[in-house]
């Protein structure tokens, strides 16, 4: 049993770890093979038959040693075991010595439907990683502070090991103090008979105040994700008010649209979501967004070559994604909340930690794809080392250009409607 376990490790696990560089996906899938092996839990990882040992090797070695320093193992795995034996104590000491300091995350509208659904995922490590302690600053309107008390109690009751503090406040400057990651979710909903222009102005006032407070008290490297609608223009307003920060520190959430588009394509192609990439949302988070699958791939192959259904793309896929929010309200009697929270977590995670996928993010336009300066327009982006860059020079056919133009035009109209707030 012992030897066959070792052979499995040498043949499968190490190569998986080496190619992955980081342990996550490869190591996890190998861990599930360990369930199959069914070895009993061990008291110590020094017990070579231990299932815990193998998990520890796969999960920890690349993190602490770097893939290149993993010793060569042949069919016998004793060399690796010896290496791990020597490493165990220093690993433990090293882990406690290098624990990351907590970072402060602010969520506005924290007692609302989306805010509430984000908090537990942030506190459990799903946004900034399982080794990043967090302090949560929860920001609400004065009238919602009592409800927020209940949310704080629930967070406490979860006993999340990564959650190192909770501050609930209706004071913006306190709420954004030293904050490195902010989710601006709270916003005024569109009331009955309310014009879009009125909604823009009412929300504009909220986001001007929030941008100014962020400018005054937040960490200088803050990343701000605007979720509250109309998200792109609220983002423009907040970024304009944060005069000492870079506009690139702000983005508006397009990720729910991207995740919806991926799910629709997966269903049509009978494919797994994980095999789909390069789905793009261009433009505004509104019914004039352009969900684009011309560059999408399924298992590395061009999605449109597999789907071969132009009519479906234009008559079903695009309107379904554009109007998905309304369809959810019609069915649920309330707007999307858990899926919006999930998208916010995905979006900030990929911005903060990087990803090898293209992600759609609203960036301050700078002439890319003919969108002149002055708005936050969603582009396919690369995210590395905390920085976003749009994917450039993608071919744009006339149909796509027309769809993108609708969003561009709408965003400039929104900008003009709040011009007084952009000084
Ligand atoms: N970008 C997207 O993809 C996306 C998706 C879904 C919803 N949204 C938007 O997210 C926003 C929140 O949706 P929800 O379902 O959570 O709404 P909700 O009404 O359940 O909650 C909003 C919360 O925000 C609070 N709030 C309002 N103004 C505030 C302010 N100035 N400061 C602090 N808190 C404030 C309210 O008290 C409330 O608790 C809405 O604007 C909605 O349209 C965006």
C-alpha cells in the first residue's frame, strides 16, 4: 500500500504540482484521488502512509519551496519524504512568521440584499484568498443601522478564522479609513415613475460623497468596485470625486453579465462552464451592453464554429443576457442578489489576485476601440499584479461595432446628464 501510494505520487502528483506552479487546481484534483486511496488519517505527517502527508506535500511544497526546488523523485519517493521530514518544522515556523497582516475591506449597503450576500464570502476568504485575514467595514444609511447590527451578529456567529474585525458605521470617512478594497453596493433604487435622469442625479450625489470620503481616508492603493446602478456612471462620478487617486483604481461591475453570458453559452453548447473562456461584455451595464462571443472558446476551439447558430446568437443569446436582470425580477419578485454578490467576489478576486482568463471590466476609456476619454466602458481585460489592461486589436465586425456604439452613445448621454457632478 505504502509503495503504491508513493508511485502514484511520483507519477501524478509531482508533475501536476510542477506544471501548475501553484498548488490549487492540480493539487486539489490529486487530493480527491487520495480519497480513493482511503488511507487512515495520521497523527503526524511524518507517518509515510498518511493521507495528511500527501495533502500537505501537494498543497504546501510549491508555496514554500517554489516549484523548481522540489527534489527529483524517481519511482521511489523516499527522497521526497526525507525532504518533507526536514521541512515540517520550518514550514510550521515559517507559516506563523509570515502570516499576512489583515487588510480592510469596505462594503456599502452592507445590510442590503447584495451586500449581505457578499460579506460571508469575503470573511471566509473567497475574495482575497484563504491566507488573507480581513477586517470588514460595513457602511449603511442611518436608518439601516439596526438591521446592520443583526448582520454583524451573524458574521460573529460564523467564527471565521480570517475575520479579524468588524466596524459598522454610517460615517463615510470612518467607513473608508485605510480601506484597500471597497465594494460600493448601496444605491438608491429606481422608484415608480422615476426617470433615468433623476436616478442618475440622485445616485450621483451618493457617489460624489463616497468618492470624496475615499479620497480623504482610504488606503492610497485602494481598489474600488462600483456595483450600485447605474454602475458605470456612478463609477465615473466616484472616481472624479477622488481627486488624488488614479481613475484606474475604480471600476464598475460587468462580471454578472459576463458570468451570465458564459452560463448561456455553456447551456447552448452543452459544455462545462470551466471549458469556456474569452466571452466578452462590451460597454455599459444596461440593456445596451454587448455580450460578444466572436472570440469565445470552448475547450480551446472557437465557440461559434461549435455552436454554428448565428440566429441563436443574435435573437436569443444577446437579448437573454441583456435582459436577464428583468427576467429574474419577474420570476423572483426581487432583483438578483446572490448572483450579483458572486460576481462581485469573482471580479474583485481576479483584480486583486490576477487571472489567466480575460475578464470584462469597465475601465476609464482612453481611445481604445474608438471610445474616446470620458466614460467607464467595459473591455475584455488582462489582470496581473493588481493592474488591469484592455485586450487590444481584436477584430471588430460591423455588427459588433454597431452594438458597441449603442453602449458608447448611452454612456456619453449618462455622462452629460450628470455633467454638473463631474467638476
Ligand atoms: N452591477 C451589477 O451587475 C448589479 C447587479 C444587481 C444589482 N445591482 C445594483 O446594486 C444595488 C444594490 O442592490 P440590492 O439588491 O443590494 O439593493 P437593496 O435595496 O437590497 O440594498 C441596498 C442597501 O444599500 C443601502 N444604501 C442605500 N444608499 C446608501 C448609501 N448612500 N450609503 C450606504 N448604504 C446605502 C440601503 O440602506 C440598503 O440596505 C442596486 O443599485 C442594484 O441596482 C448592480
